[in-house]
């Protein structure tokens, strides 16, 4: 995956819309992470600094939380590139190095193939401040049926249509 800081003058980052209830980005979720995802129109990323209460083993951020944030950025990269929402059908995560709480990390994703049949294919990673990849993932995502779109859209705190236009 390319380094988002490699050509800062050539890339323009915009903050993606947030929801009310999502554990990752929800502004009204009292136990959530309340992260602000950003996109350059091709990739999606989010800075995150996990806290001590996010640990499984002492001093090690729980892998489930790393997977959760990866799932979020990988789902959003589909929205940014295809203008449609999708659910994870399969998420394969490799934990290469542990992540300690308090360290500024960056979670980023890209769409690796527009579609394979009905599936969207993505790739994501959790990167430390030194550029070292701590966690990597690949995902297969299924389009969210049009019948479920209304409930999903109703949870947004702002209008998501600049990023997502048409139900699948």
C-alpha cells in the first residue's frame, strides 16, 4: 500500500461522514472510539491512539479492536470508490507485531479489485508511527441490499450522499 505521506502536496484529504451509533465513528456512542475517517478519493485512513482499556493482555491492544477498525476503513473504501455500502463477508487478519496503547497508529485501506462477482475485494493495514506494519488484512465484502439501505442511512449524523449515491 502506498504511503499517504509520500506526496502530501498532491493529495487532498476529506473527512468522511459519521454516524450516531457506530462503535468506530459514532458520535453518540458513549463506549465507542469516535474516530474521524478520511479519504483522498481513492484510499481511506484514520489515525487512532488506543487506550489502556482497549487491551486484551496487559500492554497489548486487543486484536478484535484492531480488526474492528480495519473492517470500518475497508468498508468505507468501498463506499468511496464505488458509491455503495457493503458488509464484510470475510475478513482475514494477520497480526505481525503487537500494538501498545498510547502509540499513534494509522489504519488505512484500499480497494484491490472493483468486484469479483458480487464481492468487493479490499486490503488494509495498521501502521505505526515509524511506518512499520503491525497488522494487515484482506477482506471480501457483499453489497448491502437496497431494503436495508434506509435504516443504514438514517443513522448518519450528516448527509452521506456526497460519498454514497446509489443503493445496490
